[in-house]
C-alpha cells in the first residue's frame, strides 16, 4: 500500500491524499536522477503463505483495465486508489526449493511473469570472483578483523599484503558499467582462490549456485586465514561449513564425480577415466541425463560429447568442465572435511 501511495503527491507515509486531487509525481534520488515510479520488491517471495498475505490484492492484480487498491481509512472504511499503470511488483524466490515453490497457488502464478536469473557465464568468471570477494570483505570488515579493510563508498577492499579489490566505474560509456578488479599478491592465496573457483565451477555443472554462495565461502575462507589457519585448512573448513549441505540434494553419481574432481584435481587424464567409469555404471536413462548435463557446458574447441556414449568424454572436455589444478601440491585435501561430508552424502542409504 505504501509503495503504491508513494507514487502520488501529498503522501507523507500516513495520510492518504484526497482521491479527487491525486497527482502522480516523478521520484528523484539523491543524485538527481529521475525514475518513472516507485516499485515494490518482496524478497524470499514464497517463505510465507503469500496468497493469504496478499488477500484482496490478488483481485487488484487480476488484469482489470483500471485496477484499484483498497486502502483502509481512519473511519473504518476504505478508499480505492488507482494502481499506476507503470507500477511493478517484483518477487524473488529460489526456484530450486520445490517445497516452498509449490505453496504458490495457480491463481498467484497467473498474475506474474517468471524470469530466470542464472549465474554469470564462465566467460565472466574473473569479474564475478572479484565482486564476490569484494562483498565478502565488506561483510567481514564489519567485524574489525586485523588486516582487513573495506570501504564500500570508496570502492576498495583489501587484505593487507594478500589481495585487493577495486571498483571501477565507466559512466562515459553508452551503458554505464561497474567492474571489479582483483589483484592477488600472495602465491598461496592465489592457489587457494583458484582451487575454490575450479571446484565451484564444477559444482555449477549440476546445480546453478549463485554469486552469494561464492561470497559466503570467501568470507569464511578469509576469516579462517585471518585467525591463523593455513590456506588449505581454511578453504576446507569454509567449503564444509558453508557449501557442503547444499550438495546433499545432488544425485549420488554427481556427488561421486565431484569427489573424483577433488581427488584428481591435477590429473585430467585420471579424472577422465574415473568419470567415465562412474557413468558406465549408471542405468541407461540416468547415464544419458548425466551426459546431457555435461554436454550443456561443453566447449566447442574439443570433440562434442555424445549423450549416448560415455567414452565420448575426452580429456580436453574434462579439462574444460572440471579445470586443472596446476598449483603444485593439492590445496583442497582429498580426505579433508569437505570431501568427507561429500563422501558421506554419496554413501547415504534411504529408508
């Protein structure tokens, strides 16, 4: 109600403007930029019984030619305020969470257009990593951890002697863009960050995790390192604490492939043999489904993957899909906390 009324002159947050004198106004922000209207965003849209919460708003959103919003008045009645034609209500939800998604009624679904917001493409990995690390440093910087400095207004965040992220803006371009540039000054840190992103990209073959999950891992990793853990131990603990439970929903063959990617991080030939062996043990339909997931991310620079033939997965495709750890000794221990959690999930038996 407040979001709709804020589009009209004379609304002070409490008093409803006189309906016979309603006038639209153009919102202007602190930088003097004007906008067409004030919209409403509801985060975690399906966390509540949203149909019950909307009530009569369902009727307002029903597609009438001149929709109005019923607004309670001080005398116990209600007045009907016209809904601006350019007003938008945006809800965000995690479509992977089927339990909550199913709580949306068909009537509610008909009133919205659904738009998938997928994770950034692999070609944008460098920018995504820098952004995730910047946001992670903003988060842990609030704890005043020694050696960590973050200034959102200035667009700079750093871990002293280890890494630095800077925000770069280009307002002169036709479409203004904001970029983040990461500089890593420590070889061990560089190896740990590369190891994480290699594994994170492999996980995305099976589940489209967003940048927020990467941010959470980076925050835990950098905090662990700040309190004296080695890069290897900090990365292992960060993955086990923040990411492992989200992989419990993967199929067992997917979990086994990720385990193989950890165990053979530096040997794509051995990894290829292990993945093919896992695929060959699967029933035909599941084998085809798994190969189809890999094919969706294949590179055009190597022979294509035949979804009916596991042997068509060659070493170059494996190197592209799962990466290759070239940083010397394994950063992520194959028998560490994270691998142990993943191994336990893969070994679980249902009732």
